[in-house]
C-alpha cells in the first residue's frame, strides 16, 4: 500500500500524511489512531520493535494469479471475525467436520459427476429444491445441510468490491463466509456452493463466482453449477418445459425462479448445458446493465414491519447452525464461560442463550418458512 493509497482510505491530504509519517520524529496519536482503525490493528503495533504477524490476509482468487491484495477495513474485520471463530473451534471443539469429499485435480473432466456425488453427500435432494417456495428457503436449507456436515457458514457485510465470499480451509474446522452486502439469497446460494468447492479443494481465499480469471475459479464455478443444477435433474426442475433457445430477460427470470438460483448463474448454467445458445450470458448481462443493473444485487434486508428482527434470529443468520451445535454444549458444560465465548467469537453474553435455544428448537419442518434477516 502506497502513501497515496493510505491517504485516500483515511480521506486525508497526501502531503499532510507524508509530513506526519515521514518528516516528524513521531506521528501524532490522532493520526496513528486513524491508521490503526483503517488497518484493523491495535495502536501499540506501531511501537513494536518488529512488525506483528498480520491477520486478514487471504489470497484473492479474482486475479489471474491468486495473490494477496489490499482489502477494506470492513473486509479485514470480516476475515478476522472468521479467523477467531475458527481458532476457537480448533482449540475447544471436540467434534471435527465429517470426512468431506475431496475436490482434487484428478477429478478433471468429471466435475459433473463429482458435484452430483457431493450433492448426495450433503443430502440436498430434488424434493428440497423443487418444493422450496423460493430461493431464500432453498438457501437456508442448503446452508443447514452443509453446516450439518461440520462446515461453519457465517454471514458478514463488507464492500462487494472485495468479493462475494471467502473460505478458511481446514481439515477439521473449515469456515465459509458469505458476504451479505446487496447479494440476493439466490446469489448468496451460488456464492455458498462456490466457496464450498474451495473448502473441498482445501484452498483458502476470497472470491467472486462471476470473476473467473484462473483455472481454480472456473473449476469452482463448474462445481457450483453442476451441484445446484445437475444435468440429470434439469427436466424435473423445469417441469419438462424447454425454455427459448435465445432467452430474453423474462425467460431468464422464469428459469431462475424454477431453479431457485440467481439469474446470472441460471443463464450461465443453461448456456453451459446447451439449452441456451452460446453468447446468451453476454447478451443478458448487456441488457440488464442497460436497464439499471444486475437483478441479483437488488435485495434489501430488514423486517417487513419496520421493527428490528429478534436478536436470536439475527444471531442465527450471522453465526449459523453449526456454531450453535458446537458452542452451546461447551457453554453448558462449563468448557467456556460467556465472557470468554464473547472474547473468542464476538457473541455477546446477553444473546448467547436465546440464540442457542432458538437454534436447538428448529426442526426440518421449520426451514421452509424460516425467515432470517441480517443485522
């Protein structure tokens, strides 16, 4: 990061910043405080004789060669949040994730077959997808089934310019974070399964499924499309109705509603399968951009009556199902106390019991109507 980059992030004149950090014997505490906050560091880090090991550093898979890139403060904090949850799980949790399928290079051209095997492993059925009332319900159901296998799925909000989600791979305690910033539930679902591919590959990093500049991202996208829309199940999901070969935006919207996935993922997948003609995705993208933007980014959060949603629901949305399954017993057994759980994961003591009890009370029948809003 250059001095100019930092000055823009601090909204500070570059000459003034240079004067503070290059010309004065010691920068003022006010400036150091601004820099520390922007970089998500404690102020004392600047007075250490050696630079501390930095958290929040992840490869960025949106580039040609995945490498570390600058991230906004909110994104760094989201990564640090996921890292603290993962560290707490590694330290305290006795039950690791199930033996997950491995997405290796040897899968090669059999990604379609592997994706269907993975779908069966996570027990995502055709009935689940067909009978879900909308994408939001199908997203919740898929999230729960992925978490039931021991993968943490967390929600965080950070600038969409920094990616749609990321994963922290680990053989026993993998973590997926889905960015809730502007993404519809349908788009979040594709992000979730794309990041699941990273987990099964064992490759930590930050991604946007629709920026595919390297072979890893293309393989993860192929996996996500094949898991969510298996070729063998397509007829059932579309009620054996063959859509137009050259789709307009209404055709794509209809297919998206039937498949319970995002519109962009729908047009990409059906073009891949040959139901839409080649170039359909590019044509659709040009049209929606001319009409005001991608519809997969238009969802708004919040309750319908203008009141904030109950805390147990927002905490379930943020921390997920597996977090409650792991940490609720640890709290009950005294393996961790409420204050230390808060220090380790950011979950305030006042909300712990209500969230854990609520998560425990839910059955599979509740998932179709479960409306989880973000904080």
